[in-house]
């Protein structure tokens, strides 16, 4: 995988090291897997808003409520520091953890995407962003990278080597991805219009797994219509942890291309209602357990 020079692409806001560790991270792009995924949610929910350092004991307390053993929590913190997510310092008996500037910025972008997610695109100009990018069968890492990151950017694949999106303003992001993957010179990017042929809903169903997305939304609605737990930390963390995967799998298509009524809009309303109601008590509980180490 080649690394673009300064003149080849838009500079990453995360710096050279974090571009590899954060932007290209399969673990992060996958959204919610494992202890590291839970740690990302906790850092984004409770540490990111204040930028204050937090003690190891607070992470152990919170993650234990979510079923994570103390040893796994400590190991995850150490690995996060090794990956450049966190810095640490000791104060007496306690170790305190603070977000690195690069990872704080990364979490800010993630929070903006999660909280600003609407479930449907409302500003479509009826043009399509078309990408032709064939990668040799043997180059599996690049194929996986393009598939994962283009899906994250909202692209669907109607045919092998062809990717489409209704988000025509994402050209620069596509160019950066192609350069990072070393596939820019072999790709072609077009802005296009649909002039005729088959109906667009059929194209959409062929390009995106809408049935799978609908199932994921229904599972979210079923789980969070009623509070899943009385513990304010557990219910709020589970809410955000479950939700933050959905903007990664939903391409956010225009309403005219989606089944009506679109279940994603119902799920968005539920998320924002629960987020607004559950966040204050969860933050208060986090502050309480963090201050116990002061």
C-alpha cells in the first residue's frame, strides 16, 4: 500500500501515523467489535466531550457493567495507548488517561456523523458519483480496504469494479482513499445522470443490501423502544454503541429511492429521543466514578 506525498492528496487531519492507525483501521471501520469497540464508545461518550483525563478505575467500573473483565479492560487501555489513541500519567496510586489530539479529533468527526445522521438524503441533485476501480483478485488487502471504506462512504456496487453514490460531494474523499490504497492511477471517477433503462429502485436494491439495513434498524427499534437496563451507564453506552454501527452500513439515500415509509427515519427519531433523555444521567454517573479517584 503506497502512501501519498504532500502534493498528491488532501492532508489528513490526523497526521501521518494516525492516518494508518485510525482511518485505515478495520477494527474502527467495523464499528462495534470486541472490547476495543466498547472502549471507543466509552471514550467518545464520556471522555471526548470534556477532554478531561480519566482514571483507570473509571474505565474498569464502566466496562465491568458491560460485561468486560478487569484484565481485558487494562489490556485494552494499554493497547489504545500503543496505537496513539491515549496518553497516560501517574498521580499517586492512580493512572490517568487522556485522549491524544489526533484521536480526539477522530472521535469528534465520528460524533458529528453519529449525531448528525438523518437516515435519508434531502439535497440530492439527481446526479450520481460513479467510480470504476478494478483491483486484481490477488490483491486482497486493497480489495478489502476499498470495499470497506467505499461502503462507509455510502457507495453501492451494482457490478464488479463499479461503485455508485448519490453523494456527489465526496469526490475528494474518494480520491484520498484511492491514493492511500495505491489504486488511483487505475481508477476512473465520473459525475453522471440516469437517462433511461431499468427503474432506479431496482438498481438500488442491486447495489445496496437494503433488506439487511432494514433488519438492523428493526433490531435497534426493538431493543431501545423500552430502556434495556436501569443503570444509566449501561443503557446510554449500549444505545450509542449499537447505533454507531448503523451510519456505517446505511448509505443515506434520497427518500425517492427508498421504500416508503423508510424505517431508518423512525429509528433516527428513536435514537435522538433516547440520547437526549439518557445522556445527562449517564454523564453524571461517569463524573461521579471518575471523581472518586481524585
